[in-house]
C-alpha cells in the first residue's frame, strides 16, 4: 500500500514538474533566443530535490542535537550598550591633611602607625582629590558602621545604575539579568537585592551577587552575565555592577601590612549594560570578543598575598604581603600567554615563536638561553586598561610588558584621580580612553588582577567611533 501511494504521489509530482519545466524552458527561450539552454530532466530534478531535503533534515537534526547536549556552534554576540562610572560629590574629597586629621580623630592609631600611613600616602601616586564615603570624610570621628556601609553601597550603586540606564534610554523593567560584585561587603539582603528594591525591577529578573572575588571580579561578573544571556532563547539585557565598600573595611589597627590598604583604596563603582538582542547592535558601543580567566589559588604564596584576617589584637583587615608584586607579574604573564594567540597579529606570533625555539636550542646546547621576545601588545589592542592596583604594581607590569607611559596613561590617571577603586578601576580607565576618542574597529583590552590570586582579561571591539566625556572624573 505504501509503495502504491508513493508511486501515485510520484506520478502527480512528475506531471506538475513537467508542466513547470516546459513553461520555464519556453520563457528562457523568449528571453535569450541566442543562448543554449540545457535543462535537467524531471527525474534529475526529483533526485536532487530529495537529496536537498535530506541534507536540510540532517542539518536541522544536528543543530537540534547540539542544542540538547549544550554544544552550540553559533555563539550569540554580546554587545556593551554603554557603561557609567560613579562620581562622588565634591564634599567627599579627602586631601592628605584631611586623611590624617580623620585618622587621628578616630583614636585607633599610634603615632608610629600614623607616620607610616602618611609616608605611604605620599608615595602612593594618589592625588589629594580622591574620595572617601561620607562616614569617613564627613564625620569626625569616622563612623564605620553597618548602616553607614549600606548607605555607601546604595549611593554608589544607585548613582552608577541610574546613569547607565539614562545613557541607554532604558527602564529598570527592561533588565533581564542582574549581576553585582563587591568583594568585602556582603550583607543580607544582598547588594543585588538592594538594586532590585531601589529600582523596582521585575519579579522574574535573574540576579546574582558575587562576593570575595577581589579586584578582578568585574570581568568575572561580565563573563557570568554573558553566559546567562546566551541561555535565553530569544535575547535579553543584563546589568552588571562593580564596586567596593570602604566604610567597614577601613582598618583600625597597628599592623603595617594591613595599614597599606587604608592609603590606596578609595570610593568608586561602575555599571554596565550588556545585550544579546540583534537590533541593539545598531546603538551599542562595543562587541565582546574574548574573556580569559586564570587562577593560581593552588599556590600558597599566591593564595595568601592578599588575605583578609585578624591581626594580633583581633582587628580585621586585609593583609598585603611583599610577595604581591612577583605574584601579580607571574599571574599576568600566564593570562597573557593564553590571550596573546587570540589577539596578536601573525607577525608578532611568528617572531615570538622563532625566539622561543632559539632559546630552547640554546638550552639543549648548554649555552645561556637568549631572552624571550616580548610582543608589542599595542599592535593587538589600541586601548589598554590595566587595573590601577598601585603605583608599584603598575611599574612592574609596565616593565614586564614593555609598555610606554602612553599605553598606561589611563591606568596612571585612574590611580591618580580616583585611587584604587578595586574592580571598577578598569571602567574609569575606559572612560579616560573614550574621552580621548575610540575609533571604529579599535580593540579595547581590560586586564584585572586580585586576591585568590586571579587575573582576568576582557577584549572588546568598538562598533563605532566614540568620543564620550561623561565617564571622566575631572580634577
């Protein structure tokens, strides 16, 4: 019965194809009388049509199977619509003299500890126009309480998020995914819940709160938002917030390795809006290219070089060990080794490979190996944003990467103007680049490192020419 039905269907299809075939052939003759026209027979057309249908069916089945097992051959592009940095009010500025007065008024530091902090402050590379929260800059003596810490978080996150939403002309209800990262302040309810409450977001918004991830957590938050957006069937928008809380993490002890954080960490934050909607490409600033993550927590020295703990008197603080410079250089080098093949031009990769092979040959022959070639990363990224962790760290990385002062101008500016704002520093640096101009097609490289010890990189591709001074905090 099946064969008879198939034959009947085949005869009907043959009659239809013969009819259409004759009409097309006659039209071709009328249009091109001098041309030779060789047409396929009806049987050939049927055979090729069946083959094409089978290929399409197999392709559809393969794509569906890939989706079921979680391997999707086409990555949905992720766009950075815009970002915003938080600008504290002028009355929050803390000069060196104001820092000393407030610290002495707290009554927690010995004269020796005060002299040490003042020496570190003058060597830190910070200006006299950085910012402390109101609990430390406006109140004498300072009030590092939980309530004041919540006020600081709400002020930073609220200001940055509102600025980002206004820049993108979006409403809070347009956000589908929310990721907030703050390393040292993790209250209950979470900071992510605080943002939802402040902006009255939808009840189905997907939110995550990242804590304890250090100064490199902003790229981690972007990576999480990217992965969450790509799981949405149609598309969506994500709001990513990065900040660090200063109020409750102002160390009030005598241990020098913990006093260093008082002199370099300052108030700041940033908010970014990502999207996977195809039509958002028309107004987006950047397209996400690569995210590379490296973690060296298995090494004890790297694990403990930035460590929150109690001192001998039971006062909680963050200890920064002298090994941090060497650890940072090694972890950054490891991250760059993984990132370089993805972004470096072919001539730089070949040159590095040739020198590496020659160095191996020298070792095998018992000779002193030649120094490895350091690629010119300014050929791969026109705009470099390295986390402004401190002047000493920046100087070490500048020597390691063979970068000139121009390449690291944004990092030094962010450190001088804002201090170490932890995970949000790379966004203040991108604001510096945008004020000077980012051309269409330029690559932006953001490199952040922090406790763990972790080093994370993000690269973006500019979708249009950008000249934007909204995210530069002028002196």
